[in-house]
């Protein structure tokens, strides 16, 4: 008899929860999460422009103005147009 009463109470509670529309609450939470994702700023910063980074490295080599600095720049960025300037600076230093 107690088992039947427990079953009836459990079934009644589940029916009551289902009749209040538990499903739309879940959907509204999901929609709120999606809209919050759209509003948040990205956690990963945007990638830097590679040409700016190369130009900064060339400026650092020019500030050092050593053979080693220019050689390192040429080794890292040998195909960049600034490598020609670095080679000219390297020749200037080796005279």
C-alpha cells in the first residue's frame, strides 16, 4: 500500500511539473546562452598583421645596429622586402 502511495505521489509530481511547461524554460535558457555568446567579446585576441611584426623586428635590428641583429633578421625573414634593407645595412657595417 505504501509503495502504491509513493508511486502515485511521484507520478502526480511529474505530471504537475510537466503541466507547468518545463520545456519552454529550458529553451529560453538555451536562447539566453546563445544571445550571451553573441554579446561577449572574443576570448582570443585577433592575430597581428605579420608585416607590422616584421617591421617592428627590423626596427629593433636597426636600433641595435649590430652584425648579429641584422643576420638574425635576415635568417628569420629572408624573403621579406625589408631583408634587402637589412642586407644593405649589414654590408655597411662590414666595411
